[in-house]
C-alpha cells in the first residue's frame, strides 16, 4: 500500500556515511546499524536480525547524536523519530 507523504523530506547537505551506532546507555555496548533513509525529523534504520532495542535510544550518525523514539518496526528495519 502506497501512501503519499504529507510533507516533503528535507535531505541534509553534504555526503553522509551509511553506518550509524545505537547507544542504549553508557554502560551497554554500542550496536551498529545501517541508515536506510534519513530526514530532519527521523530515519529508517536496519539492524542485525534478532536485535532487541528499547523504545528510546540515541543514534550516533555522521558525528551527531540524536535522541530517538521508535515509531515502527518491520523485521530488521525500524523507523525512528528525532
């Protein structure tokens, strides 16, 4: 099912890496992820199958930390809002 976007995505300028890191808390190991899609308000991340994540965490991507909230999941992909 295809839905039209209500707002156009604003893509960050410059080239960005496709690799990110998920930080659950300072004492937990960092979890690697791939950035599938990124916008000013959120991102689509891909993690290893079977990875369990909390509803809130920090994403380290291209030198920037963002506080994330999981809004949807589909197998090894998840959508987060900043």
